[in-house]
DNA sequence: ACCTGAACACCGTTCAAGT
DNA sequence: ACCTGAACACCGTTCAAGT
C-alpha cells in the first residue's frame, strides 16, 4: 500500500522531471496526491526536505553498486558502470542537477549515499588495476578522474555543449570510452 | 558613467553570487539600484532575461581567448587555460551553475558566446597536437574530453564530491593535470 | 525614453483547529 | 497521527499613469 509520503515523493518527482525544482510547488504536489496544500508539512519539514528525499533516493538507485552484472573483464564492468551513470544523467537531467546542486540543512542521508557510491567506484577501479587494464597509482585519484569525465561529459551534453554534428561529433558515452582507451595505453 | 542597466546587472550579480538565482528578486535588484521594483522591466523582458545577460557576460569574460598569455609550450598554454576555467568555476559557483543551467527563451547571445569559446579551445588543442605534445586525432573530440574533465572536476569539487583528505586527496586542478600527463604518454 | 505605484495571481510557511 | 482552511509575507508580472 502506498503511503501519503510515498505518493508525495512520486508526484514531486513527476513535477521535478517536467519543469525543475521551481515547478515543484507544495500546493501542486498536495493537489496531485489528493491532500491539502500543506499536508506535505506533516511528512517533510519543507520544500527543501522534500527535494532532498528525492535526491537521496535517486543517489542510492543510481549507485554503481545498484546495477551490477557479470562482465568479461574488470574494465568492461567499470565501463558499463560509467555508461550507466551517463545514461541516467541524460535520461533524468533534473534529478542529476538536483543531486549535484547546493545542499543546505539536513544532508546526512545524502552524504551517506554519496560515500557509499564512492566506495563502489573505487572497488571497480581497483579490480581493473589488478587486472593490469588500468595504470597503477592511487585508485581514489584515478576514480576521481573517471567520474569527473563521466560527470562533465554528461553535464556538457545536457546543455548542448558537445557538438552534435560534423567530424567532432561525440556523445558523452564516447568521451568515457576515449578516456578508458587512453588509460589502457 | 554607469547606466541603470549596468547597475541592475551588477546588483543582480551580487545577489546571484550570494544566494543563487532564487535570491535574485527583481524587487531587491531594483531597490539596490535605487529604482522601483519594476524598473528592471524597462531594461529586461523579465527575470530570465536579466539572468541570461549575466550568463552571456561571464561566458565571454571566461572564454579561453580572454586570458591569453605567452607560455613556454602549447601544452602549457592549454593547461593554463584549463586551470583558469576551473579556478573561475570554483570562485564563482553560482555563475558556473547558471551558465550551464537550462536555458529557455532568447539564447542567441549565449549560444554565440559558447561557440566562440569552443573555437578558442580547439585552437589550443591543435597547437599542442602540432607540437606532438598531445595524441593525434580529431581535435574537437580531444577538446571535448579535456573540457569534460575540467567541467566535471570543477562541478564535483564544488559539491564536495572530491575527497578532501587522505591519500586520494585531489583537487580539480590536479585531475586536469593527471589527464594531460596520461595523454602525453 | 524611463520610471512609479497599484494590482493580480501565485508560492512557501505558520497557525489554530478539526478527526 | 494526520489533515484542513485561513492567513501572512513574499515574488514575478501587468497595467495605467506620470515626466
């Protein structure tokens, strides 16, 4: 059975995807969930808290630990996880922007989810290094480089800053592959 | 002499830097500029247009073509430009987020500024390739990889997703250097 | 051309009640 | 425990005037 809280989060997510945080008005969220315009205050301390709940949920769902499958090699597992990250960002731009936006107030849950995700990324990098498929060196730093490319490529793509035509044509996924190829030597 | 329009942009920028787009209220902007709460409408079609004016100005100021200096080698020139980009983002997070946010309405000026910036980046990459300091290949695609790292590293750093302690400690600038080192072989 | 002041439709948030 | 309805202070935007 779906609780009012779950329904509020679901409706808020729909509004977020459609028009960004500004489109998430507690009045409309309440209306769609079939409650009054300030019933949300009984479940969340305010709009920020409601948005944080969405961000924490998505950060957990999108963690590399979430969508694990068997791959031929450690590098292929890493590549698949990076591709999943980029695909998720391109598919849900507003959630992507939300998660990596400025956070104030109660960030404990978000922080925990981010830390967990980082650990999963490092694990993937270490496995690829152990298989001699990535250069040696501090895995945390190499992880940072890989996620920076995935993150940056996704954000640039979202905002139309990657060329969409001509010989320079590259999508965000291509850039991740380029980096992995360069790293493999 | 400073026009009302210039003063409005300046005050709006101050508010933006301090608290993001939500803190930029036309009422407060007008008040600080010494005019009524809707005088801004005589200079901009609305809040979006005022924010777009800030974004276009900053995009032009921050272009790699803007801060050019003589460097020992083409790679050092490229590295310096990437470092300038990252430093600017970390220094002005709200403007960085604004420029790479969702744009609706009159985006012509912004688009022109972005295209100009891309051309300047490509020039730097081509020079480094000609000096055999970067691998051959489509310069536009290599440029995309480099700017993706700079952009992504800056955004992750801004949101506290780069580790601040321990052996994995790396700031956004370090990641740019790491990529350039890997590319040089 | 540039600006003002009133007005309108919103929104987040608070509060006093209701069941 | 969960919800409602009125109310308050705000905000973007429009409009009719003013100089």
